[in-house]
């Protein structure tokens, strides 16, 4: 069953007057089905935190909404339900820190540097940069969410570097490599990143299929970074 059908049925059969009540309802409704709970929680996390982040710089723009739909394809018949969740997230009195913590407990592994929570943060970066820039308030928002998600500074810097303007990103930071690394170790790291971020791996850790477009963008950034690192390291070894 489509994740959007699951969410639509859930909203239709659940009394909801505030977004905070949705989070607790998800916890209860899918208690016996942890896989579906992770997928539903992931989707709701993206909707809620996208709405909160869109307000971080004071204005919700059309390009931010478009960016959401670029990475999360919602069938037309379910878009009204998504819009309802989005509007609830904007209106609820709870801050984004509360949402991030509650949602992390639903769809994360509970361990530092949880890959599924990294996927959420990656999606938020994509939306934040949709207007052509990452604003200071958005970076504060994203950094705070990363801390709540227990993602370390290296993980955050790597995601940030992937979303930097074309040609500006440090390829070593994108790949999480130290300067002076050997070619062989760098290649092992690159191959591991490609495996970790293959769309099938995202689905295996609970990311809905509708979201895996972000994996293709991530792989493209990793490949572009590797081309630069490979060239630099081979040139260095010839010296």
C-alpha cells in the first residue's frame, strides 16, 4: 500500500486538532507495525519540519513548496491531506525542536548518526536552498535539527558541502575524507558511500520509495566529489 494511502487513511480516521497530537497518534496507531511507523513518521517529519523551516526566514515561498514536491512525489489525490498537515505544522504552538525530538524517537534508530535522520536533514537542505541561498536563520534551524538528531559535526558538514553551490564544495568534506588520505583509502570510502546511499539502501532503512529521488542527487554529488579527489590524489602520487 502506498505510504500516502496509509497517511490519508490515518488522518481520515484520527481526531486531530493540533500537529503535536498527530505525532502521538502515529506512535499509538502503528505500535505493532514498526516498519510502517518509520515510513509514516519519516513522511510526517519531512512535512512538519519543511513547514517550520519555510517559516524560518519569515516567508514561505512557492519555490520551497516546489522543492518539496521535487523530492517527495505526492499523488494529486492525496495532496489536500499533505496540505492539511503542512498548515497544521505551521499553526501549532510547539516549536520545531519539539517536533524534531519527537519524530526522531519515532523514525530513528536511537543511535548517533542515524542514516534515516540524515536522509531527513538532506531533504531539508534541498528545500532550504530552493530560493538560491542558504540563509543564516535556515542554517541555524538545520544545525539545531542535526544536534537533536544526534548527527555529529562531520556528518552535518558533509551534507552542507553536498548542497553548496556548484564548484564551491570541498570534495574532501563531501566524502568525509582527511587531507593526506591515501588513494586506496579514499577509494574505499567513496565505494562505501555509493553503497550506503544507493536508493535500495534508503528503502531498506525505511525511507518511503516516493522520497528516493534525493538519493540520486546525493549520488551525483558524491560522484562529482570523487572525480575531483581522484584526480588530485593521482596527481599527488605521481609527484
